[in-house]
């Protein structure tokens, strides 16, 4: 599994921002096609938001693990397992973001 480094993630973030028009910054971030199904760009935005939310949750768990904040030894162990599972999802979301960003850019080039 390929991991995305910070520079690649920044490039993806920038590509998403550049691909959005002023209308896309409304309260409804997911674009839809004619049948009401989210477009690829809309799905990409939603996955990126999920990725960012998951990153925040992982950082909160890291804070607890690093500082041993008010957790029992068994809860500490469970948090480590939970963090590992969340990191797996985080990396899968990175792969999906990269793949979908490539699809969106190929579609827009045509």
C-alpha cells in the first residue's frame, strides 16, 4: 500500500480547492449529477472531509496515549488497537482520494 506524503496531500488539497467554483462553497458541499447521485468531485470532497475528521480523532487519541490521560491499562491497550484500526481507514481514504482526484482531473481534461 502506497502512503501519501505531506506534499502529495497538499497537492491534492490544492487541486480540490482549485477545482471548486465560488458556487461550490455553499452549505451543501457535495455536488450532484442530473440523477441526484453525487458527482465524482462531490464524492472527493466528502471523502476528503471524512479523512480530515478522522485525522483529528486520531490526533486526540494520540494525545491520550502519549500523556496517559486518565485511562486504565486495559483502556490504554484498547485505544492503541482503535488507533491502529483508524490508521488503516485513514490510509485507505488517502488511496481513495488519490485515485478519485486522478479520475476527476482526467474527466475535466477531456
